[in-house]
C-alpha cells in the first residue's frame, strides 16, 4: 500500500496536534514547533505506517526578518514507501537553539555541525558541535562569531582578511 500525504499528516498530528501542512506540486512539508520536533521526527521514523528511516539532509534558511528569522529544514526519505518529506521548524533570532536529532538518525551529526557552522544554530545535546568548514576563531574584529550563510554576512567577505585582485 502506497504512503499517502494524509497518512503522513495523521502520524505527525498524533504526537503534535498543531502541525501545519504545506503542499506544493505534490511535495509535502510539515511545519512543527521546536518543542514538538523530536517527538514528530521519532514518530515519523518509528511508526510502521511511515518509516522515514533515512535522513537526507538538514539545512537552514535565513529569511532576514524579525522574530523567527531562521527555518531549519529536515529532508527525510522512507525507502520502504518510496516517499520523501520535509519537516521545517522556525528558530527565533534571539534563541538559536534546537534539540539535536542525532539520537533519531546518526547522520544528523554532520548535518547539524554544518548548519551550526554556516548559520550559527545551536543543536542542544549534540555530541560534538563545533565548526565544520570555518576555523573555530572565525570572528569579526569585535570577537563576534561569523556565519557565512547568514544574510547579514558581508558580501565581499571580511575586510582585510584576503587581498582582492587589482582592478583593471
């Protein structure tokens, strides 16, 4: 029996009643609250109706707006059902914390480190949350950590960090 979007929604709403649903061109996205995130992820993975047993990626989006400036997006796949799903959770710019999903999928380890390094989102309980690409001391002249994929990152890079090629 094929897995329908309605089945996925029912499984998610069984553990978090206020899950929002967005469907675009047949692709389903569940929008959850940070407090419900792990419950929903565990249920989507462990429920025999859905079995989203593969975490494809975790990334973030910087909307550059006040309040919930960021969204963290989990891309899931159910191999048994040949289904894909996105789960999004908003992150407030003043509280850049989400619980780690490493206990749900071990692969979350690398993806969360990458998201932390590029956006500064902290995954509480992560076993080894440290910079992935950037050096640990990647900061501005005031000692504030820099995150390259944030919308407020300088487009020309850090002034004085690398010489620019001469203008013709």
